[in-house]
C-alpha cells in the first residue's frame, strides 16, 4: 500500500528553502509579514511559503497576531503552515516595534540581530519552505494556522543546524537542493509529531490516515489514481460498505471519495505539466482520461486555465 502522505508531499512539490539566523537580546519583538508578500522575492516561482522558527538556545514566545503567544524552549519548533503574519518576541507582554522585512534578509549563515545590545537571550534558525498550493493541496487545508512542536530531539536538531550551516557556508554544487531537502525533512518530522499527537475524534485529511477504512481508501486512490474507481469497488477494497465508506470519508476528508479523486488527479496533472514538455493527451492518460478533450475541460474547470495555458503561465512565473 502506498503511503499517501509521501505521495502528497511529492506531488505538491516541497520546493525551495530559505534560512536565516536570529540572535535576540532583551527587549525584542518582531513581526513577520504574510508570506504571500514574500514568495516572489524569497523563493521565486513558489505558490506558497510555509514559515517556521527553530529555537536553538534561550527562550522566547511566538504566535499569530491577535492570539495567545506560546513559550518556546530550546529544541522547540513553531510552524505557520499558511504563512500568516505572526510575532516572535522575548516576552508575552510585548510592544510591537519592528516588522521584519524578510526580503532584505540574506540567506543563512547571515545572522540578524534583534533587540538591545546585551547578551542574547534567544538564538533561532528561521526560514521558509516553498510548496504548491493549487489546484488541490489537502494537507494545507488539514493543518492549523500555528503548529508548536516541543522538544525535538537534541541529536536531530543539532545535526540539522550543523548541516544547514555547512551547506550555506560552503556553497558547494547542489547546495540549494540539499537545503531544500533539509527543510523538507524538518517539516516531515513536524508532521509526524503532529499526527502522533492528534487527539481521538479529530477529523481532517491527516486524521483520516489513521482511520482503518479512510486510510486504506486514501492509500488505494493515491496508489492507482488513473484507475476507473467506483465507490462500490473502492468500498470493497477498503473492507467497508459503500455507505460506511462514504460517511467516514466525508467526515474525515470533508468530501466524497470520487470528488477527492477528481481533484487529486488535477493536482497530479498540474505537477506533470510543470515538470516538462509532456503532451497534454499523455498527461490526461496518466490521470485516467482517455480523451484529451475531457481532460482539458476538467483541468480548466479546476484551475481556470487550459492545460497548455496553465503550463505556460507556470513557467513564466518561475523565470
């Protein structure tokens, strides 16, 4: 059985990473602008930016603007999957006095100093990870606006920071690809921890992976997306009745299985179109459409553009 999370991460293309270091001394507070304003300058061509901060030493607070700030200890990671504007500070009772314009912050190992001139009270490695938002990314929809993972292992965190520093400093061939993979590994580790900590009764795409029926159905759909699935066949393969599968899938994923499959096919097609020069008809066959016209209609309905026009627009955005 295919691992749907691995498949989804491959198809939504976690692509591009930007790191920078922060050294902060009291008193300090910094607001990050929405990531949508930064994508063209930080990671050109990325449809979406995921923001994150890793506290390596000291303590600090972080959270969404207007919401309660959480305290971070060494080894904690705070992630903003939807790229919302947020605040990092030395205290919960902060006065916002600086908006960090990340488009002017060079990549790691550049170190940004915040606050006073005293000894640092917090050291962080911060950054962004690019990914596709559309036409269909069920993972982003399933994630909260803020994720706080406590106590990532010191061995893992230390190795991560050292590798980021080395690759950034030396700038060897392939360094950008290595940095992207490192950011991807960090994000996957956060997702694993988040999935492990989900309470019973939680719904959403990630929670669906843990359900016996829904998890198997997702694995089948991701394993053979071009197969002409019917609800009856999918239910039989998932070991459930049609009514039970339909109900449980809608409860967890938020839509019927066949609608999910149709949207996932469009995301696969978008990925194939972005990767290279495959003919539109070939891409259509890859996602289960024997007719190029039928595929083109479905793709335009999902994205607003015909496949060829979408590919051209995507390539233009990346140059």
